[in-house]
């Protein structure tokens, strides 16, 4: 019997040279606290691969060098909290491109009709160590630009 988890991680991708996109994952070790998901363990085939954890405004990239099973922890409201047992390569702020021609603008706020998200390279934090997010999925202790 399978388990479907509708968490706030928007995409879970296995990063490769071919970049086929989203991969379906069956999770076996899922912990709950009062019916809310508390954590889940990534299957071994993912922990040793480069993974992009894409949220609405941020992306966390693991480097795929971990020999341990990765664990995703969630806040009490179901939002992403942190990753355990994974070596992190980078943390990015994401932006969106809205409008066309003279009306084209860039924003950190997701809006209807905008394209993205895209990596904001100048906000890249290399080897961020442990990244912990608040209940709104904002990384705690990292400074990012407020506007483009």
C-alpha cells in the first residue's frame, strides 16, 4: 500500500545531465506528529544524487555526495524546515519574470502569469551548511536582497 504526501516542497528533482524533471518517489519511512507530517526519509537512490529542493521563493541544492539516507523535516504547519544527512551545495533565492516588452519586470514575489522560478545567481550561498526555515519557508540566518 502506498502513501501520498502533499507537502509544501513544490518539486523534488533528481539532477542529471539529461534533466528529465520530476521523479515519482515512494516514501517508506514517514513520521507523523498528531496527524501532521514531521519528517520523511529519502530513498537511498536519492540521497546519493544531486537534488534540487524547490520551494516558492528558495532552492536548496544537495551535492549528491552523502552516503547516508537524507531526511526532510517539516514545521508544524507542514512547511519545509530542514534537511538532515545531506551535504548541501548551494542555497538560492528565486525570482520570476513578469510581463513582456516595455512592461517586463523581475520580482521575488510569485504572481499569476509570471514565468519562473529562476535562480538568482548573485544571491547564491555556497556550501550553506545547515539550512533551517521558518514557518513561511524563509531560511533563518541568511541575508537575501528584498528587491531586484
